[in-house]
C-alpha cells in the first residue's frame, strides 16, 4: 500500500487539477488508516469538482473516522444533494443513530429503508441497518441484516 500511496501522490503532484488523481490518493490513504491525511486529500477533490458525490461521501467517511461527526454529517448531506445513493443514505442514517442521541431509531431505520429501496441488491444498507439495530440492542434483527449483507456481498 505504501508503494501505491507514493505513486498516487506523484500522480496528484503532476496533475494538481485532476480530482480523480487526488481521489485515488485519498482512497489509498483511507485504506491505510491515515484518515486525517485522507480528509485533506478528499477536501481537495471536493474543491476541484463540487459535483462528484463520491468525493463528498469519502470525505464524510474519513471525517467520521477522525471523530468529527458533525462535519461528517454535513458533508454526507452534500453528497446526497448531488446524487442520492444507497450507500450515502445508509451512512447518514448510521451517523445520525450513533452520533445524534436525539434522533429516533425509527427515523434512522426509515432512512436506511429508503437506501434499500434505491438499490435492494446493495449489501451496504443492510450492514448499516444491522449497526443501527445493534446500537438499539435489537440483536436478532441486527443479525438478520448482517447475514443479508454478507449474502449480497459474496459473489457466487
């Protein structure tokens, strides 16, 4: 992964106005657990291309990893404004369930259900739904959703 980060950093340096080159670097940094660096790189992507929902989604994910839940929610909302995606909607629901104690579990589950309605074959909303159910001690339903997530994510 260090080699990929070095290569992507070089690519971003020689193509400073290429949001995609920065995105590749950000994804590598994120995968390597270097979340603070990833936030900065994804921020650059968002500045270069304000209309790519993935750049905002990954910035939100990195922000959440560094513990900036409020900014993470704001950024994932921007991602959803650009393009509603089941992944971003699921992430928003989970962030609200975990970080906003005033948000009802039912509200968060409704958001995840909307994500499932967008793409019922996407494993990610089922995983997030499982996380929300687990956080509310609904272990049986959480397990059902984790299993559904595994079935959908496993190529047969």
